[in-house]
C-alpha cells in the first residue's frame, strides 16, 4: 500500500469507512484518513542589507514562467565565488516570486547534508516529501523509490526550489520537480555544464567599488562617521574586494570595536582577510580546497606565483610542468570548485582567493621548494616566448642574453607567423611579461630579468606604457648590476633612459646614460662590444634630441639649438662606429636619427634628404620593413612641411599600411594625426576631422601616450 491508495469503488464512489473482515464472526470498521497537503514556504529570511544585483534579479524574474507543458522545470543556475552573494540573491528573488508558486517554496542547502563531501540526497528527498504532505509511514525505503515518489508528488505542481551549494549536476538532478510549472534556482561555485542544456546561467561577479561602499555604509549603521571619512570607507571596500561576506566581516568588526576609527578598522580588516584569513569568508574555500585532486591542489598552490591578474593555459602548464591536457583538467577542476574564474580569454583568481591559496601553499610546502621550482619553470617559459615574439616583431638583432631552449614537457606558445600576431600576443600578456621581470629579480634570477626586459623593448616602442616599462627596466638595471656583466649593465641603462626622458625626467635619464657610456668605455674592442658602445652613444644623442624638442616647445631656442648640435654629433659618431664594424642596420638607424634632428631644428630640406636616404638604406636590408615604414613617415612629414603635398601622400600611406599590419596602435595614431595635418593643408576639413577622431579612438582604446615625436625605434643592434 502506498500514500496514493484511495477508498473508492469502481473508480467512482468514495468509501468513507472501510470494513475489514478477518474472521466471519469479527468485523473491524476504520475511519478513512484524509491526507491534505498544506503548501509550505520554507525560504530563509532575506539578508538584512542587500545592494545592486538589479540585472540578475530581472533575469531570474524573467525565468519565472509558472505555466508550461511537460515535466522539466525551468532551471536557472547562479554561479560565483564563495562569499559573492549567490544565496542572498536567490533567497531574495525567491521571496519576491513565491506568490507565483502556490504549491510551495523550499530551500535546500546541500552543504548542510554533506558527509565526506557527498550530500545525503535521500535525507533531502525525505524532508521534501514530508513538506509535500507525505507522512512517515508512506515514505519509500530506497533512494530510487524516494526519487520516483518525489516525481509523482510534484507532477503538475507550481513549486519554487532554491538548491544551494551544488557541486555537480548529479547532486541536483534527483531534486528537480517533475513539472514545467516549477522553477528551480541552483547555486554553485562553478558552471554546471551537464545539468540541463536549457538551463540559464547567471555568473555572479564581485560587487563594484561603489556598491561595496554602499553596502558598508548600511552595515556600519551609524556606528562610525562614514560620511566624514570617505577615504577610510573606500579603504574598507578595497579590502573587501567586492565580496558581501567580507563586508559583513567589516560590519562585525565595527560592532566589536565601536571606538576604533575607520582607518584602523580598514587596517585590521586587511590583515584579517588578506594576511591571516577570515573563517566566515574562507570556510567555503577551505572545503573546496580540501576536495581538490592532487594536480588541481598543486596548481592552486602555484598560481599565486604567476605575476599579473590572470593566467592562460600554457602559462599554467609551465607552472605545473605538465602538458596542456592535464593542465586544462586541473584548471577546470579549480573553476568548478569556485577557486578560479574564466573571462576575457584567461583564468583569473580573486584577490582574497589568491591570498588563501598562498596560505594553503605555505602549509603544504613550508620550505617553498615546489614554488621555487615552479617559478624557475615559469620564468624559463616566459623568457623563451618573449624572445621568440621579439624576434618575429623586430627581426634578428644583437642581444646580451641568449635564447633558451624549449621547456621540457611544455609546448611553446602559438605566436602565429606574422609580426602583428606576435605583437598581439605580447600585448595580451603584457601584465605577466612585465611582472615577470620583477619576479625574476626577486627570485635571484637576474639573467632572466635582463633577458625579459630586453625582449620587451620592441613591445614598449610600439605600446609605450610608461609605468610598466619604467618599473621593469629599472628592475632590469638592478638585476644587471647584480650580475656584474658590463654589456647587460650598459644595455639596461640605455633602455631605462628612454621612458624616463619621454616622461620629461631628463636629468635622471642623463645620469643613466652617463653611466652607460662610462661602462661602455670598459668594454673590449670586439665588434659586439663596439656595437654596444655605439648604441649607448646613440641613446645619448636621442636624449639630447628629446631635450632640445622640449626646450623648443618652451620657447628656449638657444638651448634647443645647442641640444640639437649635441645630438647631431652623437649620431654622427655612432654612425661611424657602426660603419666601422660593418653594421649596415646600425648605420641606417643613425641616418634616421640625423634626419629626425634636422626635422626638429626645422631644417626641412635636410630632413627630407636624410629621411629619403634612411628609407633607401632600410629598404635594402632584409627584414627591416618596420624601420623603412617609419622613415617613410618622417619623409612624408618633411615633404608636407616643404609644401610638397602630393609627394607626401605615398610615403604616408606606406607608413599607415605597415603600422596597421604590425598592429601598432601607437604608430597608427601618430600617422592619423599626420594625415589630419595634411588634410588641413589641402583644404579637406572633413577628412581632417575623420583622421583626428581615429587617432583619439586609438589612444582611448589602447592607452598609449602620444609623445609628439616621429616614433620610437630600437637601438643599433
């Protein structure tokens, strides 16, 4: 007998009393028991304070379609980092939608029913069936029976279920009601790809700064003069890193220490969350970490060693020292556990999760041997890829550090075959690459630091982000000094000088180049070292040229002319050095520098002649199309200044085509500016406006600064 047994005769008449005969002389009469299901609304109370999530609430509301045919409910999954507010969102939405589901609204927390990592689904189904009106004696005894009983009791009903902390589709599937009129909200740390192809996914990101500040003001609840100290509130918000759970910890600290100022609370919260770890925030991460397989746990411990805000598959493989397939499995496991996010082409680790991973790594590897080995592998791989990309972009050139062989077991990055592809790769990975220079120096890998910085030089010329470059090149100088190798010390100082003078730090740049030229005099007379000395002189000439241009802009013509004369002298000396060792490229570069100096001094006839000569010299060299295009740009500008507008068009078009093919947004923006000037001179205001708009668009999109000069170039290598 089951709970579906009814007292009916012939399927029509209802029998209110049941007559049962055991012996002919005994009759037992039983009153019928009528089981009535009273819908339950068992959602927990909403969070006291809730901010933002407007779009997500609208998406959930749009999924609430109570009417429908079939037995598959509407399913919406909400995934995100532990502490990001998934449960609060679903409970809040559930309360607002409950009136659409008259047969009941239920909340199931799978973590409350876990034993050794697995939820007791039979116990959950038992609780659900009881809420649905099934009495204890009618409950099935086996799991499959409970599932079928649940399907039967939910068929056609309008139910709302919030299933919290699901770790896999197999955990949620038996809890789905058999009714298209029902709605199920599922929370998980990572995506549930195999739950239901029709399920809609809402990926919940951390709160933005302003909404975190708003939440903190609500949680502080007047205990602190938040309005009087907005900077301290923002410091608190920064420590919370967008996690509502962390903001709740901040509110708890405010209640616990009511007499502390907000600045002191921010300092305490930062220590609590980032250094020591806060149990209320990290409980979910602790549980997820404990259940990782060995490869995923090892990768979790190693990810903080990677500089930059994200990691890509090959970089993670270098950290692990495994092939791409095994590494991808480990990354997927971390994503499913809510310990890693994937967006914009890379895997990202939340700041607080990263701090948690560091503490877990120290516990698992107290001496740090495994992390040190991972850093060596990572730096080897990044150094090799950056050198390969630089070779594709700039062509062969003399370097002070040799290229490394492939990292055993880890494939090289796919850089494509074109310079533009390699440049895009460097640009996409610039945070990791520039950060790796500091990582190498801090790890005592000074040759790696110098090599990485040297390979980033061409990228800097195409994408001059001065903060990144200045920091990396300054670190490379310190690393080179520690190696004691003269060529590295000369090269890194010359590299550092350029971003310094382009930011107007002429005195500091001069100091670096003075030291570089002094060190160059200690080099021997080999062709390689003479080339290095000539390069240092070339950089000194570039500094003089930049300083003269700055003086000219400030109306200091006499000082400017003196600087231009010094620049011409250095470029002529450097050209003689390069010719003396048979370095045709280096000599062509000095012709180009002399042309730039003539243009800066407004000697436009000389500039046009020298740019034309440099263009011819570069065109005769294999693999120097980049510099040929830049000399074409300089020639076009000189011709425009001479009023030879028709002659200026072809070299300018050549320069633009080359910059576009190379993917150099910096050069393309400068060339667009020149096109606008040419359009102004030839009476085409609409064309001029279009070119200026394109230049502004490129700078806004890529963040490159405009130095007003004719463009950067590598030194004579």
